[in-house]
């Protein structure tokens, strides 16, 4: 495995930060205190060595430190306001988001973290509202055929998910995609360490960045259900073999504006005190099983 780990000896001040911060011990100092890639099989390609070097002396996988972005401080109040003000948008303008904005969103997605830095996510974008219109027609028509079969069954189970929308769907209303002009489907290799988490993190980043760019988004469980019900939909979206669709997000210019943040009820927050840790924490056997049952 060649990571093309290179140190510019002229610039390196032998501070050792890259070796200390390497999460897997792949990089160590040689006898002259110069960092070397000692254990390449351990390297996750996370680029911490590259990012931490105060001198820009390290290159890995052919990356040039001069082409990285500087790290700026962000205003935490603005970040919090972005989080507080995002809403699920179900009324979109029927027009295309500009190519430039979609490119920005795609470029941002490359920074989304993945377990063990597997970095193998796949994104299927519907970037044209006409394609989306075609898709919603096809999905509605397919759902309508299922309603005609009585009872509405899938793999021997009665499906209730769309039952309550039967009339609307038969009327041609887009209950599934909410007339959104765009959609992104994230998928991950089934055998990657954290496929579900990786995909959901990526879409969480997507949602916030899209909102900061003035767009509206919607996590779309219904579209996800359609993907599971109809594997041919995965083919249509060109989800690669060996990948699982993780989730679907609709996006576009919002047709509505919210005037204030909501006021959510607080979740449960507990603080673990030190004396609790001093208990024999492995004794509480009856909980262990149930903790993992859904
Ligand atoms: C995982 C997930 C799936 C969702 N699926 C749908 C969906 O299929 N259709 C829909 O209209 N809303 C969907 N929603 C939106 C939720 O109903 C919404 O997040 C919730 O009502 C809170 O409103 P807010 O997002 O505006 O704060 C989904 C949300 C999440 C987090």
C-alpha cells in the first residue's frame, strides 16, 4: 500500500506532532527525529499528519498542503441558530437549485467523517426537477397498483405505512417526495464498519449546510421505505452492488419561511457522578440483554 507519505526535510522542524497525533501509530520518528511511515498497513488515510503539521512539511497521497483551506473561527451563536432554525420543509418551489450550489453541497460531503475512515459513501443525486417529476409519477403509479391488490401486502406482511395516504396517492398527490425538486440518496458498503451511522452523519451535515445556503430539506422516511420495498428503485438510482441505501433527503428552494424557532421540550439529560462509576458496573445483568432489543 503506497500512501506517498513525504516529508519536506527543509520545512520539517521535528516537532513530532504528526507522530503523536497519528491515531494508529503508523507514523513514527526515525533516529534523526524525522517522521516516517513505519506501519503503512495501520494508516487510515485520515490525513491528521498532513493537517497538524505547523510547517506544511507533510504530504500524503499526493496532497499539497498549500491547497488546503485555512481554519477559521466560527461564531457559535450562528451555528446554534442554524441548528435551531432548520425545519422539515414540505413545500418546495418547483424549480432547480443552481448547479453551483449543488456542487458546493457535493464538495462539502467529502468532509463527512466515516467509521475507521472507510470513506466509501455513495451519493445518488436527482438534480433536475423534470427527473424528479418523472420519478414521483412512476412511484405513485406503482403504489396505486399495490392498493388495487387486496389486502395491500408486501412479503406476506400487511403494509399499513401508506394506507392512510391511499386516497391522496390514488389522486396523484405526491405524498412521498412532497413535490421536492431534488433528492439525494446516501448509500454505504454493507461490509463497512458503520454504514448506517456514516450515511446519517453525511445527511446531517448536508441538511445544515443546505440550510446555511438558503435551501430547505426533508429527511424522507417514505422514500427510504420505497427503496426497501422495490429493489429496482436502487438500480434506477445506480446504487452500487454491495451497497445499502442508508437514507434519503429531499431538498430545494423552500416555498415558505419560518418566522421563529420552535421551543422543543427538553430531552432527558443525566449526569453520571463519580460515585456511580465506583459501583461494580458489570453487576447489573438484567439490563444488558434488553438494552439492545428494539
Ligand atoms: C429519520 C426521519 C425521517 C422522516 N421522514 C419523513 C417523511 O417521510 N415525510 C415527512 O413529511 N417528514 C419526515 N420526517 C420529518 C419529521 O416528521 C420531522 O423531523 C418532525 O416532525 C420534526 O419537525 P422538524 O424537522 O421541522 O423540526 C422525517 C424526519 C426524520 C428525522
